[in-house]
C-alpha cells in the first residue's frame, strides 16, 4: 500500500472530502489532493505527510 492510499483511507475515515483537506492545507482545490493520493511514494515530501497526519489526527508513521 502506498502513502497516497493510506492518506486516502485516513481521510475517508475522518469523513473528510478532498476539498476540505485541500483547503486545510492551503490549496485552491481538490486536484492537488487527488494527485497526492495517486502519487508514487517517492513524490510525497515528509513535511507534507506530517501536515496531513496532523489534520487527519493520525501519526506520520501510519501514513508512511
């Protein structure tokens, strides 16, 4: 399972839409979140993983 797939699972478990997560991260729309959820593991910065983990109330290690 990739980091993006885990982010998607955590986001859905938190009952959060891609739009809401995008807004909390400071993105304009959900397309950035869609790209993150589909990205290969080596394309996601650790800083971003930490921010997403904080928003989704999970640990960065879970997402990694």
